[in-house]
């Protein structure tokens, strides 16, 4: 099952890129760029921001895609899935690094907060985040990996929560 989290930051993108590309955590063949060169990404992200006058505010989004240690995923496949996830955001530059330093294989994707096509800042609603997670689940299904259930919303509870609620009510009576 791949878990997908989004973080945003107003800090300089250089620090995030240095973190995800540490040689203690990954290796060169597991670092890639979408619409940018990883070694030059901080300057490229900044150039897009300056071109559109959007240098303030959120500088980047940090997406973490983690795979279950029970899934038969190898580093190269995980990296390709990270590149595919980055491709879900066609207007935004991304650097993808697959980390090997934990029991679970995981990708870090640092995405520019400004579109290189039209200068729009990236914004994501809860519904759009759910669509991204559904896309990640489809990628997992295609590769025979387990999937995760979407988080609860006001209108829809995941099955595990419904079952837990039924058991709690049963235990009360």
C-alpha cells in the first residue's frame, strides 16, 4: 500500500532538495527530475517564480509516497512510480528521490509551487487530494501492490472505521 502525504513550506527549496538527495539516503540513479534538472532545480524553480513575480509565500510542496514493507516493490519500480506521480502535476517542476534508508521504500517529491506554464500557484482542495490518492492506488494496483483506503470525510467513512464503530456499539450493549 502506498501512502501519500503532502507538506508545504515557505522555507528555501534548496534545503529540501539537499535533504532528499543525500547520498546516505539514496543514490544517483534514484534521483530524477520532471521538467527540471535535479542538480540545478533550486535555480530553475526560482527562475520560474521570478518570471511570474511569485517569489513570496509557499516555495514548494513536499510529497512523500511510502510503500508497505510487505509489498514486493524494488527501488527502481518505486522510483518509476514516483516519476509517474510527479507526472500527475503536468505544469509543475518536480525532483523525485527514492530513499533506501528505512525498512519501507519511499519517494520524496519536491514540487515547485508555481506553474512554469502560466504562473499559477499550486492549490489543492480536499477532493483533489483524494483524487491524487486514488491515482496512487491505481498505480499500486497496476503493479500488484496493496492499496490504502481514502481518509474519512464528512459524508463517507472508511470501512475500518465503520467496523470499529459497530464493534464499539456492540460492546456497549
